[in-house]
C-alpha cells in the first residue's frame, strides 16, 4: 500500500467540449497528455493528424502503440492487427443487428483463441493452452468453469458496482476479495489489485459494466468502442 499516493488531474477542453489536454500531478512525478483536434471537425488523436488517421466515414484507423484498425462497410470494427506482433490479428464478427457474436485471435494464419457470445453465456476456446472456458453471466454474478486436459476448475465472481455500474469489487463464493479496481473519468484504470495477478487479469467486465478487450484495451459498448486513454469513441455516433 506504500505505492499509493494522492494525485490531481486537470482536464482542459476546447469550445466544442473536446478534451485537448490532461495533466496529472503527483509527488512521484507529473505527466500530461495532449490531444490534437482537427480544425474542421471533432476528430481527435494523440499525434499530429494526417489523412491516414481516419477513413472517409470518420473511423479511427490507427491506435498508437497498439495496432491498425480495419472496418466493415457498415462502420463496425472488423479486425485489429497488432503493432508489436504484425503476424497476430484479432477478428470481430457481428450478427445482422450489429451485435458482436464472436472474436477470433489468429497468429501466423492459425487460430489461437476464439470467444463466442450467446445470451447470458460466453464460450471461449484457447488452442494454445488447449483450454475451454464457459462463462455464465447473471445480474452482478459471473460463474466461470475452465477445462483442460488435466482438470476442470470452477469459480464464481460476485461483482459489486458503483453508481455508474462499474465493477469495483469482486468477491468469491466465500466472500473473499478477488479483485478491486478504481477508475479514472472516461474508464481508465487508476488502481487495480487482486488476490493474485491472475485474478486481476481475468477480470473482463469493468468500467460501466462493459467488456474491456485484453488485446486492444478498448471497451465494447455495442454500437461503438471506447478508448479510455483517449477519452474518446473510435468511431462516429451511428445514430447520426
């Protein structure tokens, strides 16, 4: 707990209510993040903008230090190619209503893992670890069972939410703490702690109760994805 310290964050906006600067002040050190807003629209990036930042529909094409984004004709995210692993791509599949129903991670043209989304149920297969996982989703309760060649493990996660429906505290069926997380405005993680590192890493449903993708850090909201560190959506409002 000695690593905890008070801090102050100052958010600066332009006349269009676009975040332009975030300043973090603490005893251990200060830092700031500047967003560049295009003068003719509300598009914002961490770097000087060019024509390669967005497509014609206003969808973000590059996430700095994360990867390259590819979009369907209907403005749903199609795939993410990792910057540090150019041979690794994550694909996203949607139903006719635009709801995400599957994610697939492929490396060197071989499927590494796959997750299928069903009503109140997630099914995951990890080819590398030869492991399958079933996640039953209830109201503030996640029941997970994993099976590999050696054994089957089960775990129940009771999630306690904030007024924003963000999952701040997770307990097991013995009321022991599995993880605790506090968030910055816009969904970034201010602090996360857990029973062990694995328990914290397994947490998927987080800020406002939405799923945060491990590979990209994006929060999936259905119609759009949120980039918490940018404090922005990565595509325009589909409602217009």
